[in-house]
């Protein structure tokens, strides 16, 4: 009996130990697994924090880079960037005046409206240095009627820089402007050549009102069967005609004869370039890859009749065959201007093609600040 009890207690002890061990093992296993799970969660959290932190760092770096690019873009604001597409429309002011008349502002405004997708550059000799976009905006604030146009840019006219790397630089370094009788016009004649050579695009005199886009890239404006004008022309960058014209400008220089360095230069070079003795006035013709636009395109009113622009017309002309109108300001020794309420042809042109300038004049607002 005792022996049986002994065996029973031994078996009970073994079962108890086994149960305890089993319970103990389960608890330890649970703790270990919890530890592993907690560790995994913790590592994931740290990883997430590191990723988020890295993303924050990347965001900060991107912001810094973006700001640097903005600063860089502002610092790199220059003529080359703006004219990089070689499709600019250029105007010149070769005097020091900073209060150009209404006709000049109308010419620039009309171009900005007609060529809304192209840069309009107004070079002014009296303008201070433009080193940034902010400088240019400040300069443009002096001309309220032009301020709203995002495609208009003002730049100082620096002839020595413009003439660099052209045949005109040596001439410019030797010339004495004080002894030149037509320096304002002669310097403008040379400058437009150098600008078109370097950047391509279209040059226009500041008394030309744009009324519709010129449909060709390379063109000359025929004034009569005997003459070509240099008041408006367009050529691609580094065109051979431009270089030949600059060479002729220097080789045959005669600043004492008005027009010799301008329309007469274009006429003699163009006739040689095209191997022709006179121009067609009945329609547009081709000379190599240059279109010679007939007089109706820019000169439907010829220079002897320039006063017609300042007269009242019973029936207004449509100018359906014209791209722009040259108002012959050089001939205007009487200093006639557009007068609001006059019902003259020029008033109608202002109303239609430069309404901002016209509105300022109508309400007696200043066009210069």
C-alpha cells in the first residue's frame, strides 16, 4: 500500500513539474514574442521617423535650391536670356531723354499688343544700369501706359558693348560724336545693325505703329522703286546681309550726308546683294531668302504726304494691305501731335492700336513719372 502511495506521489510530482514547466515556458515564449513584436514596431517607428526626417531635409534642401534658383534667375536677368529665341522687336532712343513723346509710347504699346508672344525691347541711352528683373520693373514704372505689358523690357543703350565683335567697334572708338552733324541718326543706324546681327528679330523706328503681325521672318521694306528703308526690317541672327551692311557702313562712311548711313546704305547693299537695279513697288518679291515687302506694307502714305495722318478724313482708310504705319516723324518739323477729340486719322490709330496711351492722354494723366 505504501509502495503504491509512493508511486502515486512520484507520478503527481512529475505531472506537477511538467505542468509548471509548461506554464513557465508558455509565459517566457509570450514575453519573447512580445519583445520581438515591440522591437519590430519600434524599429518601424524609427525608420518612419528617419524617412520623415529625410523627407523634411529633402524638402528644406529643395526649398533652398528653389530659392537659389530664383536668386540665380534674378541675377542672370539679361538681354541674352530675353532674346534667346531671336524673335525680339527692338526700338531705340539714342538721345538722353527719358520722357519720350506719346507717339513713341504708342509705337511700343502697339507692338506689344500685336506681338503679344514676343519680347519688345526699348533701348534707352539715358537709362541707368539694369542688373536684375527688379531693376527693370522699377525702370518701367516711369512709363505707366507700358507697365501692364509683361512682354515689354527696358534696357540701357550701351553702344560700345553692342558694337563689340562687329566691324562697327573700331569706327565707334575713332569717331567724335561732337563733330558729327547727324550723330543721333547715324548712331541709331549703326546700333540697329549690330543688334539685329547679334540677336536677330525685327527693328522698328519709334514712329511706326503696328497694326497686324508681319508674316515673314526675314524682310526689307521697299519705300519706292529706287529706295529701300531701314526704318523697319527683320533678319535672322548672323545673317550675311547684316554683316555686309556693317562693313559698308564703315568703308563708305559719310556722316555729313543725311540718310547715307541708313536708307541709302540699305539700298546700295541690297541692290548688290540681290543683283537688281530697282525695286518692285507692285507686290512683294524675293531676294535670296529675304522678302522685299512693297511700299503698301509700311508706307501707304508716303513721306511727302505725312500731314495726312494729322488731318480729318471723311472716310477712314482701312490699311488692309499694311502691317504697320510709318508716321514720318522726321518730316514733322511743325511738331504736330495727336490731339484727343480732333477726329484726325492719328487719333483713330491711337484709339485702336495703343488705347492705354490714348486713355492717359484723354484723361490728362501723366505718361511719364
